[in-house]
């Protein structure tokens, strides 16, 4: 794989299909790990969903214990701390498969992600040696306490306080945290609090046995009912000074960096849940007869199945493309002499734009998939006796936690611009080139006849559309851009569509090279469906921004340019969706 790709560069650089990783390339060991995760769900979780959702005493911690025994809590933990030390892409695969575990998926990902990683990545040698082996084995369960009643999206504004004791041996914690996943049974709490009147948060490793911790009863939630969610109160909680994590006032940075990781992992889990939902939807559509035929014979149902699969396949392409980029970046940093834990954080940080894109896309794909899953099930979709009810309710949280999708959309543009300002990403040069192209006579040159040349030209034009709109937005709105949220959201939507569309094209190109065109006809159809819709979506979002900040001749010129850059040839999407649906219906499962 290529090691030269930088985060955010997808907007200005061409990527070659050979340089991306595609899920069709999983090796035997990775497939084995995926199989273990799948078997775990089948043997312990899917047959116990009611017990999990009723929060039967001790059941969820017991499941985590079992997962620990199998090594599922330590897949990415280094071997010296009792884990398997697997790479980023492999841990993404495990996250994806386990993502279909409803509330269990939330518990295990909170434990292995936001629960364990702050200590693994920011802890000193003693802290890691003390906590990580027990977290990797499941002997200790972890949670992450950032959110407070008055401080959610604005995470750095928390009021929880830490004050050094008179003898200098402890920090005394006082405050209230809210929505804490695994709070009901956690042994280890990573707590974010401000020392004295600091501007920024600090982070502390707090053991339940330190005392001064009390919990509210379980929250009554719309979904993920089996996931423990508590308010946690710290009342004169004595934390030894050696349990300060990293440095004073470094907590917000820890929180943000851990969230970068959480976001891409959430996307993987969402895709795992989506695939299982589609399998159930296809099975039901094949079994359920109305008007004398299985409902899978009807175009209205076929459309939904094909669209569900297309969005999943596209999102998955982007997730593993970014995961491999992250893994390559980590390896390059380690080769350059960086400490492993630091390299892992830096690697993900470099792809924070992509992580935010994937979080939004993955969670919205899942929402689409479960919503249409309910619809395919008809009345049974609304029944608590059938699986879609739980899938629908459990999915909804994903657009809210790990940074709401609004916050993530705004971060996409914000992070891109910051990179440009730091000189890490040359956005202005390419944007000016597009502006100049806009003034020139359009080229009549058409792409050659090689397979996918046309689609590649679409992608390169989508990039121009975004550079044109984003470049003009920066120029025209300047200082106020950060507050022009509708514009930021529209541009983010354009970037999300571009990144995912390009990823699915590159995946299908690589796959076709491996297997031949005939063997990939459904994948090619899904890619073309996605690109066709992406052109409309990018056009719509671009138009909204242009109509806000441009007027007169300039507005007309930009709208014409936008039309030119999002133009695609006529495409028979009905036929393409039928091709995809036919395969799903024959296989009776999500099969791509
Ligand atoms: C089931 C569950 C589990 C959770 N688990 C954890 C956990 O383990 N640990 C933890 O620390 N937290 C956890 N959270 C908290 C979660 O991360 C927050 O709920 C989330 O970050 C949103 O914060 P909030 O609820 O305060 O919403 P708010 O920040 O009040 O947001 C309300 C709405 O306003 C929007 N909004 C907010 N600010 C802006 C802005 N500047 N511009 C535009 N729109 C804005 C949001 O997008 C949202 O639509 C969990 C939450 C839930 C529901």
C-alpha cells in the first residue's frame, strides 16, 4: 500500500485503485478473527437480546468477561499488556462484526475504545502496566466520563473540579457526569475535570474503590436498552496524584483524539449492524407472500434492498480505505522513530477529516437501512416480537454520540481549513485553478473508452465543484464563515459524497482488476448508482451555498460551473438496482 497519502488530500489529489485496501483482500488470519467475533455474537448475544435489554443483573459484565477470555477485548492491545497487538484494519474488522451486537456492541466498544485507549495511548509506563492487562482481560471494566448535564457538544466547558489536597498526595474530585456508558458496572473511570481554575480539562484514572463515587439509576432510553447508561457523581473522590493521565490541561486534547478514533470505529460498527439488518430484510422479503408472490418480487421492495446494499458497500469501501491509510501512517511514524502509542494517535489524527466523514456517513447509512428494514417488514416491522423494532431504536444513537453529526459536519470544513492554513494541505492553489477554469471555454475533450474512465472524470469534476464552492465561501465569508453553519454543512455534505463515491469507485476498479468485469457486475452497478446519486447530491448542496453567498453574474457563472462539474451521462438506475437486488434475493443475504 501507498504510504504517501495524507489526511484530507482526497480533495486535491488523484488516488490510484492499487493504492487502497479493499475488504475483498482480508487474509486468512483476519477472516479467522472475524469468524470468532461472529461466533461470539451467535452463541452469546443474538440468543440473549431480551435478557441483555432487560439489564439482567450481571449479564452484560458476564458477556464482557467471556469476550475477555477469548481475547476480544485486547485485539489492538500490544502483546506486552496481554493483547494480540493487531493492526488498525484488523481491529476495525472486529469492530464491524461486533457492531451487529446491539447493546453489547455499545458496551464492548465503550470498554475497548473510550474506556481503554486513553490509558493505553496517554498513560505512563506504570499506569499502563497497572491497568491495561486487567482491561484487556476484562477483569476490570472501563468507562469514559466527559459529558455533563451542562456540557455536551461543548465538552471543554465541564464544571467537574479537581483540587490538590493539602498534603499534595491526592486530587479531590467533585462534580457530576452524565450519559456514562458502562457506568453501572465499571471499575475504572477516565474522568475529565478542571484543576482549580484551569481553562482546559485534565484527565484522571479513577478506580471505583477510591470512594466518593455514586450513581443514579439506569437511564430509560429509546434504544440500546441493555447498555448501562448512568449519571456519575464525584463527591470528595480522592484520586492519587500519580493517576493524573498525561499532563495537566491535556485532557481536552485526549478527549478529542480518542473521539477521532471512536468516530471511525463507530462507522465500522454501523456497517456491521447494517449488513445483518439487510440479511434479515432479504430473508423476510423472500418469505413473505402478498398478492400470491413473495414481496421480494416487487420492484418497490427490490429498490429498497438494492439501495440499502449500495449505501453499505460504498460506506464500507471508504471505511477500509481510510483504515489502511491510518495503518500506513502509523507504520511510517514508527519507522521514523516515534513511540508506538504516540504514532497510533498521530496516525488517526492525520485522518481526522476522514474519521468525521465516515462517522456521519456510516451512522446515516445505518439509519436508512433500519428504516427501510422496518418498511420491508410492514406491520411486523412495528412489532416488538420481530427484529426490526430493536434495530431501528438501537441505530438512532449513532447520529448523536461521538460528536453529533452536526458537530462532525462542521468539523470537516474546520479541520480542512486549519490544515490549509498550517500549510499542510494546498487547497488555495487548486481552488484558484478551478476558478480560472470557470472563466475559460469548457473543454470538449471526453474521457477515453477505458473501463471506468468516465467515472474517474466524474470524480475529478466533483472535486472541482467542491473546490469552487469552498474556495468562494472562504473568500467571500472570510471571518464569518465559522458562523455560517448552513454553508459549512452543505460543503461537508459535498465532501462526504465525494470521499465515499471515490472510495467505492477505487474499490470496484481494484476488484474488477482482480476478478474480471463479469464477476463484478453487481459491484459495478452499485458503484454507478452511488456516483449517479452523488452527482445530484453534490449539485444540490453546492447550489444552496452559492445561492446564499453569490449574486448577479458571479452567481450565474458559479451555478453554470456547478452544473458542468456535476454533469453525468444518462444512466439507467432502475436496471442497475434490479441487478443488485436480484443477487441479494438469490443469495438470501447481504453478500457483497
Ligand atoms: C446513550 C448515550 C451514551 C453516551 N455515552 C457517553 C459516554 O460514555 N461518555 C460521555 O462522556 N458521553 C456520553 N454520551 C454523551 C454524548 O456524547 C452527548 O450526548 C453528545 O455529545 C451530545 O451532547 P448533548 O447531549 O449535550 O447535546 P447538545 O450539545 O446539547 O446538542 C443538542 C443539539 O444541538 C446541536 N448543537 C450543539 N452545539 C452546536 C453548535 N455549536 N452548532 C450547531 N449545533 C449545535 C447538536 O448537534 C444537537 O443536535 C452518551 C450519550 C447517550 C445518549
